[in-house]
C-alpha cells in the first residue's frame, strides 16, 4: 500500500507544480514533455516568426530609403519643369540680353540643386551611386587630372610599367560615360594611352581627350577643352592618385563616378526588391539631364532663340526620361507598402497560432490550480490516515 500512496503524492505534487507554473507563465506547454507534438510545431512556428521579423525589419528600412529616393526624384522633376519654363521664356525672342543672362544663372542654380539632390544619402549610404554607395556619385569635373607620381627629375615614361590588376577610371561629364582600364601583366602607360584613344573613337570619352607626360614628368589626362570635363581616379602604384589640376575646373560640369549595379534586399520568402536607382540611369545615360541643362545655359548666354528652343526641347525629353525612371521606383514603393501590411497580418496570425499551441486561458489556469490544490490536499489527508504516525507527524 505504501508505494501506491507515495506515487499518488508524487503525481499530486507534480500536477500542483504544473498548475502553478501555468498560472505564472500563461503557458500550457513549458517543457518539451508537456506536449511533444505542440512543442515540435512551436519550434517550426518560431522559426517562421523569426523570418517574418527579419523581413519586416528589411521592409521598414528599405521603405524609408525608397521614400527618400522618391522624394529626391520628385525634386529633380520639379527643377526640370522649372528649367523648361525658363527655356520657353528665353526662346520667345523678346528677352533682353541682360534678362537672358539672368535666366541662365537661374538654370545654373537648378543644375547645382539637381546635383545636390542626386548626391542624397540615407543613413550614410548614397542613394544614386549604384552599389558604390560610400562616396558621392556626382563629382565636379575638370579639364585636366595629373598623377601624384612623376617629377622633372624622375619623369614617368610611356614605357613605365603599370601594376597588374590596378584600375584607372575616366568619367566624362560631356558624354556621361565612364572608361575603366584594368592593367594586365606587361601593360605600360603606353597601353593606357591606347585604351584612352580607343575610348575616344568609341565615343565613350570626348574627342580630344589624351594622356601625355607633362613637363613636370607626370601623367596628364586632359580633355584639351575648356567646356568639357573629366573625373579621373587610379589605384596604380606607378601613377599614384590622380588629382584635378588647379584652375582647370569646368563650370557646371559634373561626372558620374558610381556604377550601374542595383542592390537588392529580401523582403519575403520569394520576394526581393531593388533598393537603389543608379544615377547614370537618372541623369547621364540616354537623355543626358546634365548635358541638356548645360546646353540651355550656353544657349541662354550666347545663343539664338532657335538654339534656346532646341535646348529646351532636350530638357523636356530628359524630363520625360526621368519620369520613366520614377515609374519602377513608385512600383517598388507600392510593393513594399503591400508587403508591410501582409507581414503585419502574418505576425498577428503566427502569434495567435502560437498562443493556441502552447498558451492557456488564465481563467482556465486558475480553475486548474484550484482543482490541483484541492486534489493535493485530499491526497495528503488520505496519506496521513493510511501511513504510519511517524510519517504523518513528518507531513504535519
């Protein structure tokens, strides 16, 4: 009889402890053995919740970023519309030379504003530089860049070997294109000169762009024009860094130094979205916004009404192109907002399912605890009568 009594006491104590834990935690399943099947389903559900939480975090971050980008593009559209209005006014033929010059100054201000907007950053990352998001994508251009290495006493030469794997890039503000030269084994400055000549022939670089050894013994890459600008960079040890030569800055000329790549982020099990718009697509490729604005500035300063009209038409074309670039951006925003709503509902659904799996109603838990306390008291009372007095005394 004694083993039966002891077993009943153990079971009663365990039932009481479980009831107390359910009341304190609000959970029906606190250990795996409470309900193995529910526990297994809970593990799967929690893993799904972790994914949903990550997707939600991604959506929140990307949504803010894309809203900032959309606002920036909207600002560019507004500036271009203003430029069209100014150009239309200037093309009437009734504007005085002084007023036309003032209009040109206004367009210069619009261009400066557009470049500032195109260099917008979000949480330290530039939005329109492609995957090159750590530096401003649009840089003021100059006629000439010179290498840090080389001197009159120890000049560079066309036979100077370049470091294998080094990269030299030349971004042209006029063409809106970038030439990238990666040195192979055995390449020299003469090889780079040949690559530049080929890029000129292909139209990537403006006509007249050359690379020569200047009187100071440095490599000089130049457009040989006061109206065309470049931005040059190199990590070649033989050349050293390339720096814009003082006094060769080209007014209103900016080159794109980002890339055309697009970042993507996962916002669902089978859904990812682009998180940036390359500035080359926005301002330089196709209908060159920067080039069109520069043409209008030049026409307003010294051109005829017909030339101003032509430049204004070019800006209208560029404006339409920017508008087309905004369409997928707005589509992404709509997609993100929809996904945000879906993930929010999914979070609620998962929490409800998890509560059903392992949770317990507090009223039910309180009833269970009361019943367990009553049962435990009855078991102890029965044990006190059935077991020896010494044990009874111990229990008392």
